[in-house]
C-alpha cells in the first residue's frame, strides 16, 4: 500500500511540473510582441557587410591577413591586426584552448568557442570555424569568426529560468503531497488538457517565432554595427523628398537632431559644398540610371560653427517602382575630416621644405614643367635663378646647425618678398635656393630682381641669442627658350652661371655659352 502511494505521489509530482511549465509557456507566447515589419529593409541596406575572416599561421599564431569586417569587429586597423598574434586576442590560456579543442572533438563540432578581446577591452564570446590549407608550401588556417555573445547570454538566462521553474514546481509538489488523491486526479486531467493545448499552439506559432527571432537578432547586429562604427544613417524618400536621419548624422555637422526642424533632402543640399554637390548629383544620377551598383562620395558639409567637415557618404537604392524608378534610398554618413587632414599633411610634407616652408625640389620641378609648357604656347620667357649662399658653412661649423637653420629661414623669408606674385621660390637643398620667374615678355625685370636678391641677402641676419651674422649670394640666371629647351638644361646652365658668378666674385651672371666654357675651365 505504501509503495503504491509513493508511485502515485511521484506521478502527481510529474503532472504538476508539466502543468506549471505549460502555463508559463502560454503566458510567454501571449505576451510576445510582433516584430518590426520594416526590418527587411534594414537588412537590404547593410547586405554588403561580410563575415569576420582571419588568415592565421598555425605554427606561430601570427595573423597573416584580416578582412575589413574583422577590423571593424576587433577595433584594430587591418595593418595592426597583421602585426598581431591570435594569442593577443584570445583570452583563453593554452591549456583552456586545448581543453576546448578536446570538447569540440568529443561533441563532433566543426567549430570552437573562444573568448576574444576587442581593442577597447571588451571580451566577446565567438565561434571560430577554421579550414587548413597550403599556400606557397606553407600551411595556414582560414578562420571565420561569429560573435555569439548574445546567444550565450540568452542560454544562460534560460538555464536560470529553468532552475527557478523547477524550484517552484518542487515547492508546489511538496504542497500537493499534503493534499488528497482527488486533487491529484483533477490536476492530472487538467495538465493533460493543457499540455495538448500547448502542443497545438506551439505547432501553429513555431515558424512565426523563429522568423521573429531571426529578424530581432539581425536588427540587434545592425544596431551594434552602427554604434560600433559611429556613423550617421539616412533614408531618402525620393519622390516626396522626405529624409530620415539619426542623431549621429546631425552631430557630425554640430547640430542636435531636433535643431534640424524640417527634414527633407533640402536639409542636406543647404549644407553641402557647391563644388561637391555637382560631383554627388552626378554619381546619384548614375546610380538611378543603373550605371553604378552603389553610391559612394566624399563631400564637405558646413558645420554649425561655419567650417567645412569632410564626410564619406555611402548608400544604395533599396526600393524601385515597377517601371524602374528609384523610390527609396538609404545609406551611411561618416566623418572623415581627420583622415583628409592627415592626407593633406602628407601631401604638404611631400612637396614643401620642412625648415623654410618653401616648395621643395619636387614641387619646383612640377611648376617648371607647367611654366615651360605655357611659355611655349604664348612665346613668353621663363627665367630660372640659381642662388648659392656664400660664407654659410662657417656659421654652421662655428655657431651650430641651429644658427644655420635660423639663417636659412630668414633668407627664405627675404626671397619671398623680392619676387612677384605667381613666381616660385624653392629650397633646392642645403644653402641653395632657386627662383622661377614666369610670364616674362622680355628679360628686363630679371636684372632688377637679381640685384634685389643680392641686396636683401647681404643684410645682417639676426639670431635668437641677439647676435647677427652675414652671408652673401651668388646668382646664376638661365632663360627659356634661349638658354635651354628643358628644365634639366635650364638648371644645368643656371648652375654654370652661378658658379661663374661665385668664382668671378660677381653678384650675378646670366648664362651664355662662354659662361659654360669658363666654368669648365675653373673646375
């Protein structure tokens, strides 16, 4: 009798647990919110994003290559990733990595679960699928990384929920043990009916819930990408001109979103630089005519404080009419001012002398090419003046290079005041300067400018310690086309003339054939 009672008691416990589980599941289904119907459009906007991929040397763990998606995920540039090893990203120890590989083998998984650390210190749980292959007789691993942090958190939450539910069932079961068999029988009947109802509802709703879960996960990923890359987003209703912007779009140009009252395409057109609007309109037109697969353009937008901000605009048409007309276009908007400033600085350093700020040899030769080409069409003259400083070396030797640099900076400033607007003064190297005079209808201004150069250079140069030093200039002049048909010929002949002026103790010498013969004899 006691054994039979215990068997019935165990059966009642199972029934109660099933009943409570079914009730909770129905509540969860009833409270589920429908997903956002507009999500598929978001997916189309970002369908160009690729998976996170790494190419790794299995022997050393060195990251051989990484794609842009990996750079965005980890927060390092592709170049930085290529200098790192996978051990710098994977937070697991060698022993933990070995244990995970063993678990994957036991569970017949084709991926490993690791913990990867991003550049900002955040640690994410990832699934890594690796395929070995040989490149140039060297074994490598091609790894695809999938961020599953949210999924793992969801699994942990479900485990906690299950634990709480089981605890509650156990408590209720304990209470039922104190009840009578009639109540157990009623609960058994009710639980069977409820379980059947739950199964029917689950069968009807399972596909819908799976779709909603997939869309919700995709939305979360896209939101994380937008937050991680710190970009603005926009959506343009082409026919009406209405435009939707996010807060970051407004922040890039110094505004809060609420300050941009009427959001239409005119909002953007009022901010864009006129020169860039022409280029942008042309590219968008090509996109609308199906001549481009996507839109990408660097433009300048006017900041609230009045300066221009460089922005990279990217986008695509995400909805077309049946007749092939664009209806809706979406894209991103990213501040690239720092990169443009860095590019400009690199360009400046490549063509300007760091000490004097004058054009260097590269930029000077470019301007000579342009000047000679123009003069050949207009039959004008071009003059090239080659200037060498006398008594400069003793200043460097006795007072030091700092004093010498001060002299070069002072002479550069003086030469800039002598020439006309449109002429070029450049530092050719050491204590040598060159001047390009253009638009000369006759050689007459050359003598005046050469005398002014000599007079200005002869004036004492003040130093930072209060002392002054003196240098002088020897100037050689060559004319196009009389003294040479090319830049190389003009430079060579101007150098000959300068050499003759230096040896003959003259201020300046204009090149002639006898100057070349005289310079060769002195050498």
